[in-house]
């Protein structure tokens, strides 16, 4: 996915996540996106206040680790609690959200965890600190995935499209797509096959894909491709990208 497309899709994804009606039950079958985090919050139960650390969060709930005395009467399933975000807010209106405890577990003396289900209207969650935290984590996760298996390249490759073949210069390769320079302009959405010739000891690799972007450069067209790969072929591509990354590292 390319940078210009990412943010609108993230926002649309968040709208879908926040409009869900199913409840999160704290089990391994938890619905939806989960973001690992390390956020300090105040956890307020009837007659008790704790400092807690949010370990992971989703659009329907959060897992919180708390340091403090275990109180089975106050910290129990179905009990309402308030989570207050302690960092000053710059991109949200509400610093506190109401929740209900879905489960509670004592870990060791004076340390226990709770699973919280948000007990607020969707509109309140959108206005609270929940939404920007999730967006930030999703964006960081997407950027990290793009960085994991991506390498700059300078490889002559062959583009097969609409029964015709042409030589292109591969400039960027990842497990999700590639960028290359071409003397020919191609319509976005066109299906293709890209034959990459990395040279010994790596074998040639032919990859199916779709043109996502084609822009006029100074002397050539800059083309962005998203691959459409089955898992076995994706594994082969991952090995090639790793090999090219290692070669590039040795040159630095």
C-alpha cells in the first residue's frame, strides 16, 4: 500500500471498527484489531483508585495491569470502572472512558490484570483518547511492516502485460510490491507479471501483480506495483528480498 492511500484507508477502517456491535469477552477469540502499548492510566473503582498500565487496546476494550492491593469485591466481573488517560491530550476531547470489567486475574502479590469492555457510546469513544492511540499504533505498525522486508534495487527486469513484454528497471522491492521505471505508460489497475532477474546465486522469479500507480518522471514513468501472491510464492520472494538486503548491507 502506498503512502497516499494509507491514511484515508486507516480512517475508514477505524470507522468500521468503532461501529461494531459484538462485545469483546477477553478470550483468545477477541474481535478486531489489537494494539500493543504501554500507557499509564488511572483506574477508578467504587471507593478505590489505582495506577495502571494499558498493555494492549482495541476498539472494544483494553487489558490493564495494576499495581495495588487485590480486592475481589471491588475488582470483579461486571463492575464499572473508569480509565483516565494521564498524559495531556492534544488530539482528543475526553481523557476518561467508562468500562465494565470482563475478567480479573491476580498475577502475584499486589499485581493483577483486568480485561475491560468499553461502556460508552461510539461517539464518545471517537472523541476520547482511544481513537488517536489506535490510529497511531496502526500507522506505526504499517510503517514497520513496510520496513521489514524492503530493499532498494537496480535490476533489469521484464514486464509482461497484455501479451506484450518490455524491459524495465526495478528500483525498489518488497514482499508486498515493487517500484520500477518504464519508458511506457501503463493504466492503473492493469494486471501484469514481473520477471525479476537477480543473478546468481538467486534464481529468476516471475511475480503476478497489479499496477497501483503510474506517474511521469523526468525521462521515464515511475510505476508502483502491488503483488498478488499465493503463500508459497510469497515465501520465495521473502527469501530473495532477504538475500538482497544482506548483499546491500555488505556494501555499506
